[in-house]
């Protein structure tokens, strides 16, 4: 191989595997599916549902660290904290868990209060506390008194959505230091003799108690994010296809009212986006999200910082999209309240990711999204356990398919039956939580992977003025090998060269 400006060879060979049969060829199905060298790089963490594992892989799909907890049966998204600890929630068991780097449980908190139950997402805070999503169980009689039309709801409770802030006080203990529930911010025009009666379209800061699913789980919140600069919380509601932003600067007492806090609005909804029909300011044609997950603010320092990012599952549309929107927040953290029947801006996202045709990408449940420093975006297809990094133009530059499922791992080339992976996070090499950690990937998760041994170059350390170098590697696999590629960094980006046994490359 000859390169006029050769800097160094990236010692990694990306292999395409197939099962060779008489009539058909099965493609590479699990593990690293694509790595064109132009992505952001870094380390990706994920925790397949119904498995005991939380896994950190490098950009080549190699495992660099694993946490194992055999008591984990449901498992929410894993958050690697800046001190290197791992935070996860076990929603089905109403548990909040923290592990050190070596996998030791250093916090296992459960709230015994039977009137609510932890579920879905959590949000670590800079002060070390944790925000959690909680179902606020209310008796059906109370809901009727507060204006709920219960016709068609065959349940004895109604679930409202609550956010609690938990402060760790010991290895198994914690205090609730702040509380907000949407049940304190309702409006209804169903029954003038009941509580919360009013004109729905005049109050976008309140939630219409009779909008949403005909179910006790009428809102189904599934995402939580915290913005420390604004001291605000973002909540994703799947069954109303919208996000809410509420003020966290309030006291718990103020959060139950419509006054107090930086906004002066108490616990009322400051801003909502995704479905104006939820507050009588539009119809289904005005929806910008559909059954979404993982609504969040893009973090400071990243392209689009401060904008809203969400994974729109498209449960009614039949296809999924990634969306980015610019909210109406001002420099003081306030949002203009629209007039009666007027929707919050913007009317459309500023960026959308979709495939062609759109139906080729459809995640019916869960899933996640994250903006990266280079402007690319990672999306998690939760039901399939598939992660992809896409450019602003929608090009896939990195793709990984988790091989893990409840019973173990998948054989390379086999049909994928991966465990649901709620969402993933990509951490850069300079992330404080990775400082001082040994991050050497020496294995992959799939069964029967390709093995690359003894990769060498001559000369051993190529110089910029070397006219030619030789690359030698022993490649073995338990399946038929049809092609291999070498990625080379020539100083101005990666180039891919097909490897041909025994032949020189240009």
C-alpha cells in the first residue's frame, strides 16, 4: 500500500461474514455492522432488558467493561456518572440502584409507599440527587370527583404522573426532597359540578383530565430530563404525544400550586410541544411527534445546544423519526403563554431523521436519541436492540446490533432476537467518569466472531515518508469469509481498502 501522506494505520479490520450455503447467503447480522471511520467515536453504554448486564463497548463493538447484577429483571437506561459510578432503575421492582466501577452495589433504594410506583426513566442531577418518574395511583372515586369521565375505563384506579427528587442518605436509604404531580394541575369541561371545571382551550398551562387514552394509564410518561441552567424538568408523555416542561425551582408546596418559583407559575406546565390537540389548539394534522420517548435538551457545548431532541416512535404513523425543535424559551428561562386555542411554537421541527421509505425504520416502543459533539446523532431502536449514528443529512456512519437476548447471545449470521434495549449513551474518551479507567476491548458479545491475530506492519512504525508498507494478519472464522477491509487514517480522514489475500494494494 502506498500513501504519500501516511500518518498511521488504524489497527482494525472490519470483516463481513456470510454463511455459505448451496442456495443462499446469510449476511453479517450482529455486533458491529458499520464503521466508516467518520463517526464521533467514543464508548457506548447499554443495558439489555431482562438480562443482568450493563455493557460498555468501544466504537468497534469490543467490550471494555461490564457490570453484572443477577437481581436485575427489568432494567431502565444506564447512566454513567461523572465519578465513574453507574446509576440504573429497576422500575418493575420500584428500585433505584447505584454501582461502583467494580460492580459493587453502593445504593439500593426502594420506597415502600404503595400509593405510587417508579417506572421508566430517571435523571441524575449535578447535586448528586436523582429525579425519578413515579405513577401516582388515585382511587377511581377521587378521579370522578375531580372531573374524570370514567366511561370505558374498567379500572379501580387512575394513574397520574409524578416526579420525585431523591437524596441518598445511606446504602439503602434516601429522602424525598422535592415532589411534583400533574394531578395538581388539571382542568376539565366534562362536569361543571366537579372539581377542576373550566375552559380547556383557555388554559394550556393545565392538563385536560379527559384527554389521553381510555385507560388508567392515560398519560404513560416515559422520559425525564433535567436542565440545571434553567432549573427545569422535561417530561415525555407517550399517550398524549407531547412533552411538558415544568419549573423545578419551586418548593414542594409551591409545585402543588400555580404560583412560585423562578417562573412565578408554580407547578403549572410552562411549555408543551408535540400535539396541540391535547389543549384544544389543533388537531391530529398538527402533531409533530407521535408516541415519542426520550425527550431532552441538547447539552451545552453541542451543536444545537438548548434545543429539544426526541425519538418519535410513530405508533400511529407506522414509522419512527428523530426530531429536533427550537423552543420559545427566552434568556430568563420563560416561555410565552399562547392565547386561547393557539399552539406553542414551533409548528415544525428544525431537523428530522427518517429513512427512505420511512416505514423501513419503525420502533414501536421505548427507544432513545442523543446529539454528539460532531453534530451527528445516535438513535436507539429499542425493540431490535440496534444503535446507529447518523449525520445531519441522515447518512448512517456507524451501526451496531446487540446480540444479547434473555437467554444469552446470538451466533454471528443467525436471525437476531435481541433483548429490548431502552436507550444508549455515547461517552467521549475525556468524559470524567472514564478518567483513569482501563478501557481495552479484547472481546465481543456475539458468538463465533471473526478472530484477527498477529496484525503487523513492516516497517513496524510507518513514517510519513514511507513509500510502501506491508500489512500482515491471520484472520479466522467459524463461518465463510468473503471479504475484509482495512481502514487507514492518512491524516485527512479514513480511507477504506479491500484486503485481497496475497495481493498488493495500490
